[in-house]
C-alpha cells in the first residue's frame, strides 16, 4: 500500500441508528488522519454515551506503518470489533474511525446477531458520511523576510494549495500540498526567492 496513491476515506462525520430485538445500535463514523485523532474520537463518543452497554471502536489510519485496530469492548470475542473493522476493510476506506454504541435491550442476540448488527451500524454510518477519494498530502513550512513574502504568497495562491501565514519578525507559511506536487512547489519558491526562503519539511 503506497502512501502516495489516492485512497478512499469518509467525506465527513456520519451516524446511523436502528433497533434489533430491543437493543439500540448507534454507528458513529469520522475522518481521522492520525491514530491520536482516531483515539480522541473514540474518547469523545465514550464521553457522550457513558451509560451505553458497549462502545465498540475500530479504525484504519494511514500512519507509518499503517495502523488498524478494533476492540470488542466487552462483547463476546469476535462478535463486534472485527465485524466493524471488516466493513472498513472490505470497502477500502482509510483514515477513518468508527464507534458503535449499543444499549442492551434485554434479549441476547448471539454472536451471529451481534456481528450482523455491528457490521450494519458501520455500513449505515458510512452511507450517512459519504465517501471521497483523497490524494495524500504533505506539509512543509516556508520562512521568508517581508520582502519575499508577497512573492511566496502569490505562488501559493496561484497553485491553489492550502496554507496558513504567520506574520512575526519574519513571515512563516505552513503549506499543505498533494505529495506529488510538493517538490516542484518547493523548487519554484526557492528559485523565485533566489534561495532566500527557508523550507522545513
């Protein structure tokens, strides 16, 4: 799996809700670019639903190395976390975190029933979130004196890349650019400033 290839991810947050024999299932999905972001979302859902019987997490993150993880959170082994993660794997979705909240309704669903319900909660949540194809991005910073700041800003704006500018003693630009365009953009900034720009990756 190349970190440079385009990949499918969720377009935003999504939620699904349904009942199975009295148990309520709520699927929550969100984009996550890092393991920390995925774990923060898991914590957020656990805090939002502290009285739930289970909050089952699963995530797939394009870290180095690639990370995927799931937990049954007290459900019978293999009945919850793996089925949730399996949906994300089968759909080829990356940089995503899912948490399925369950309120027990008094009737045991059995391992098969649980696996179906947890899978469905993630599938329905994916449908609600929508998917998109992302190109991998990288970030770098450019520091220049004020004299060069207009030139650099003009280049970044003409390329249509995302950036933040911080005007202090010097001007610092934090730039986010598709990986395959990064080297050419840095070269263009260097030549336009005659090598005066300090570029950190």
